[in-house]
């Protein structure tokens, strides 16, 4: 599947990921509000984090070779030294993954990644949903009969301060889908 995804990524629009259930193809490119949310979150997190840690957006993917899962979070919190690898990032080196829910495939973020990220060993998963102006921070991986799952879920609405790993950031001014304007 990995070879197929690499081949089609150069020929078809959208983003491809390999999940525990198969290949996910999000045909829509992220829109401006999605990218603005990722940028604002990245900047807010980096203001709080020590110099040795970065809030990274973009490639490369995060790959768990054992589970045969390849994901591309919108933002990953990772130490600089853990980025110095050939190929994909090891998910067990991530401090957290942050996703901005896509309009075209919200179940990928709310269902598929909630299943895959603890299986990959990503300790904290923060979900921001511009459709509703709300989200959740999931943490504390624990074993279940169906595999590892997050034990703790803290829901929030935009405007509240939230904690991702060790850092508390504001969520005010994040754009929502359908907003005509968005505050800074």
C-alpha cells in the first residue's frame, strides 16, 4: 500500500494516508481557514515550548511500520533531534499530534485517528473542529480488548484555554468554517 500511495500522490489531487482499515483519500485540499487554524496553533504552541521542541506542520509523514499505518497530522509536537531521521517520523517520538477537522471527511479525524493514534503510541491527540467551534484533547493511552485507546478526553469550545501535553494555549480567535471574518 505504501508504494501505491507514493505513486498516486504525484498523480492525483488530495492527501492519502494508510490507516488500520485501509487507504483514506481526502480529495479536498485544506482550505484557508484550515491552514490558518494550523498556523495559529503552531505559533501559540511554539511561544510556550522550550527551544528544543517544535510544532511542525507539513511533511514528512508519521509512520508505524509494525502496524503498517502512515498518517500526516496537521501539526506534530516533536523534539528537533527526533526530526533528524531519513524518511517518516517515528510516532513514538511525538509529544502530541494536532488535527484540524476537514470539512470533506470529518470521520477521518474523529473516528479513524482516534483509533490509530493510540495504536501508534502518540501520547496526546488534540482535535480542533472548525465546523462546530469545539474540539477535544485525548490522552492517557491504556490497553483495551480492542487495542490501545485514549482513557482521558477533555472537550472544549473555542474561546477556552486548553492544555496539549505540557502547554496551555488559548483557543480564542480560531476561524470557523463559514465565518466571513476571523479574529487574530
